[in-house]
């Protein structure tokens, strides 16, 4: 998959869909499937147009929702789904000031050479969100593209949305999250050096670098770690501020203890699949109490993973 940026024109016409695609849940996946079907019928490559940062992070950074996926994670999923092209615009003050007409002309027509444009039924664009689907469809013939919108995807009466995914993650309902995503929720990152406390207390951990300091879930989890050139590796993960050894203002850390594993994997890029929440973080009076709880977490994670794959 090719990744490009900014206003430099692409070298060929595309079938385009637009959005933040945070989490790439089943609603997003339905859009991408429709995009690929139309593109195949018309002999066009597919292009996903997205933005970095998320517009809400630009306008109201203190109120923006927690990220479900980094740009790199998003690109990895799009690549696995067979998308040909990801084009990213930096969402800054100048970009946010584009009128709806200029967005259509400069972004869709001039830069992406769109011949087909697919959006969600609530898609808005241009300064002050002034553009809607009616304007997009009306402008299409003059700029050489057809426009289509895809209705909301529902699962058992529930709208598949990034908001719904965040709510299930915050509630610790990972089975529900998996239904909305069509896969387990995951975080990808590079294995980096930590403070080695886990090794000192008998539970060495792989510390996964986080791209954002506000993960959408916190706690202790049964997980599988993927990306080490083999089958997924079972383990137990802690994602949070480690209140027993750090203060309340600590930056969240993702640590994974893998069962029966002792290889050096520093620098490797891995993916952690979150399968079941075991408990919330707690502050213990001493390290002995913490170690005793970690032993129980390991046993509970092993029990869950054994029955998950039974």
C-alpha cells in the first residue's frame, strides 16, 4: 500500500473514501468493502483519505476522545484489507479554513483525482463543517466524479461507531468490543526498555511503546502478543499508571508478561491483542502483596486463554 501526504497531485485517478477511520470497526469495513467493489468494477485503485491529527484533537485537544488507533496502526489494518493507497492531510489551521467548495476542488479533484467518492451518511467537510453530501453529489459532475453515501451499519440494533467501541473498552467488555471490530482490540508498538521491576520481582515484561498518553482502556488483561514470526504468544498485560510503584500523575505504560518465554525482543515491533479484562488497577501496600496478585493474574489469564481456544 502506498502512503502519500499533502496537496501534491496523485499520478492516477482513484476511487476515494474519506474519514478518520479510528479503530476501523465494522462500519468502516463495510465502507471499504463497498469502495473496493466499485473500484474493481471501474478499474480504479482504491484510496482512503484521512487526517492527522484528528480534527477534534486540533480544535479541542482537552476534550478530544481517546484514540483507538495510531496512524501507523490504521495503515497496517488498511494494508491487510487490501487498500491500495492511504493519503493523509495534516489537519491544521490552514486546512480547517478550506471552504467546502475548495475542499472538493483542491483535495478531491486536484490532489486525489477522484472519479468516485464514498462517504458516511453523516460526513461533513469544509470550514465550519459547511459541506454535506448534497453539495458533494451536486458538485460531482463538474469535477468528474460520482458520489455515494453508505448508511449506518448496525449490529443487533446498535450503531457500529468509534464512540461505541470506546464505550465498550472503557467498560472492560472486550467481547462486545470484538463484535464491533470484527477482531480483538489491539495496540501495536515497539518493545522498549523499562525500569526492569518486573524482572526483579520474577515476572519479566515486554514494555510496548505507546503513541498516545490516553489509552481507551486501562487495567489488567489476558492477551496474546503477535509479530514474533510465529504463533501468537499468550500472556498477561498491565496497561495503566502502576499505582503501587508510581504516582497518580505517571504516564500510562503497557507491559506484557509472556508465559514460558525468555528471548530478547527489544526493538521488535509487536501487536498486543486484548482478549479479556481480568481486573482494574489497584494500589497495594507493598511489593509482596503486588507479587501475590500478579501470580493470581497469571493463573486467571492462563485459565481464560485455555478455555478460549478449547
